[in-house]
């Protein structure tokens, strides 16, 4: 059958290039400044990347822009990084499958099409570096150097490179290694080879982390990457993070996706149990087979833990979608087992794998529409404020305005309400850090004197009597004047987001 035709390396690469560029089109089309993009575009990055232990991201951006600053050349870096990822996914496909077909490519595609990866791809400055970090992880896993020690050193170095671009990618290496291990059991490798493979991956992981700790991590001064204290309370905090992550994953399963989700999970479970029987046929002693079986059974549990991944061990309380690199490996694991299981029942049944891929593409395009809606609302809000600043007599001569954001409602989005009702995880991916309006948004409207303000500082001025009645009181914000500064204070938005609630 045509769909089962063995693909050459070039054909596999072509498949990934076409699908990858179709997938990222909504993000390129939206051209949305996401969270940090607003201030990085104004060359305010300074040493932020190196202070987070991500020095190679700074080097990468300077190399791509031929500047010493943070010049925005979007979408060129994203296109380049996705091209590199297409090559890496080709390599991973050939690593897992001796005779790859079009469906083999679909199994590996979630490396890019992980719904929780959309936030990473949206970043115009950080995003390409995160993609290159994934590329480094894949090359670390598929390193083909013949000598074992040299191969492990090269893999460890690539892991360190990935960490120097974006640290949470570490969990992707763990997840992909588990898929590799299950693939080895399916192929009935000897128990000695299987255990040697596990030992090599663990060694590569440890050495890679050590290289990173002794190099790029030495520049880190940002406390977000600090490890949490390992005490009795750690298990409770880690458990809460894991439970929260599982809740967000569950939100992906909307009413239209329940049937095929259950089908894929049941199919994966049956295939997992079926391939476990191969352990009895593997060459090796009883003790080694027992260890292989234990590790095999631990695989799904480790995959689940890899979804929040390293965030379980960090003091950082925020658990944003962009850290869920391990979910890519979970999706690959499920699709791989279904690919192998369905192929043994009826090869044409592998067409089922097209459905989850279509879901991922539909989800991405829905997200693209949501960030366009967000961009339009931000523009409208900024225009309302800009008009008041340039037209109100009492505000024209104010040298600086402090923008004090609302405590809630950062992702209040009437135009996106319908999409986020049917796909609730879209709101989570949009991120609570993505506030309604950033002060760095105003320069594009010719307003160059709006900077970030703090509500606590403003409240102290109010308490001391330094701020009187507002000069302007609109639906969405107040404008106050105190001394030689203005304060734009955003109101809490309590209006219904649903347009259909109107009588």
C-alpha cells in the first residue's frame, strides 16, 4: 500500500518540513508579542538570559541578528529553528524505525506538535532558542558515534548545550529515552544491551548536568532556578505541582476528543502489555530479565512525572505550560504503541493516527486565532489610553506615566471566549503572566513615557494623600496625577466575557 511505502531519509525530511511549516503558520501570521517580547524588543534584555543560566540563548540571538542587542528579526529565527527541528525529527524517526513510513513520521511529530509547546513557539525572542534546545536533546539521544565513551561524552555535551538554552528540556531526554527502551524491548534486544543502554543514558544525563553546572550555570544569579528544600514538605509541594499538571493535561480532552483519546489510551495499554511478553524471549538470565521488566513497568510512571519534570524539584511556584516538554514524549509513547499494535492487527488501521495529529493542528490554529484576538484587544486598550494622553490638556506635559496593572483579568478576552470554552486549556497556554497590557506596548503608538508601576507603591501614595481624585475615570482605567508623574491604574474587569450573555 502507498501509505506503507518505505520512505527514504530525504522523503522523511520533506514530510517533516511540510508539516512543520504548516503547523507554525498561525504563529507567524499572528506576529504576537508574547510576555517578555514586549520589553526585549526595546533592547531591555541586558543580561537577563545569562542571569538565568541560558548564556547560549544570548550567543545564539547575537549570532542570528549580527548585533550586540536584541533586535527583533521575527519570524526568521523561528523558521530556521523549525527547519533544524525537522532534520532532528528525521533523525529520531530513523532511530526508532528501521523502515519508516508516513505513519512513522506521525508518531514523532508531537516533538513539535505538543499543545503545551505552543507558548514556547509564540515567544519571538526566546522561542527559537527553546526549539534549538529540543534539537540538541534529540541529537544527544541519537548520537551515532561508535565508541561508547566518546558517544556518551558527545551526548552529555549536547545535553549541556540544551540546558544552556532552556533547562526544562532535560525531561524530554528522559522521556525519549523511555520510548527508546520500550522500542528495544519490542525488538527483543538482549537484557545486557537493554541494561547497558539504560546505564549509558543515566551516565549521559549526569555528566551533561555536571558540564552545565560547571559552565553556564555559574553565570546564573536569577533565583527562579533554585532547587526547593528537600524536607517533609517537599513531597506535598511536588504532589500539588504534579496534580496541577495532570489537571491541565485533562483539560485537553474536550467533548470532541473523548472517543479517540480513550481509543488511543486503551490501544497503548494493550500494546504495552503485549510487548512486555517479549522480555521472556530476550537473551539473558532470570535476574536480568526481572530488572528489565521492573524498568519496563516504571516507564509509564516516569513519563507522567516528566510532564512537569524538573519543575517538581525547583522552588519556582509557577508551573507554566511552556515547561511541559515531557508531554511530547508521552504523546510519542502513546502513538508509538498504537502504531505497533495497530500494525499487527491490520496495517491500514494505522490511519487512526491521523486523527490525533489533526487535533493537534486544529488546536494550534485555534490558538493562533486566540492570540490574534489578544493582540487586537491590547491594541484597542493602548489606543484608548494613548488618545487620552495626547489629547487631555492636564496630561500632555506629564513626563512619565506608571502603568499599574489589574490584579486579575489578564486574559479576559471576549473574542476568544468561545474557543477557550470548548478548548479550556487554551487559556492556560496563553499564560497568567500574559497580562492585558504591557507598558512596553505604547512605543508602537508613539507614546514613549509609559513605564511599569507597582500597585503597592501607588497605594502608599494614596494612603499618604499624595494622590487626589482621578483626572480621568473610564470603563477600564483611571488616570491620576501625583507631583510630576501620572498613574494609569487598570480596573478589575467584571464584565461577562461571553457576548451571548447579552439579553
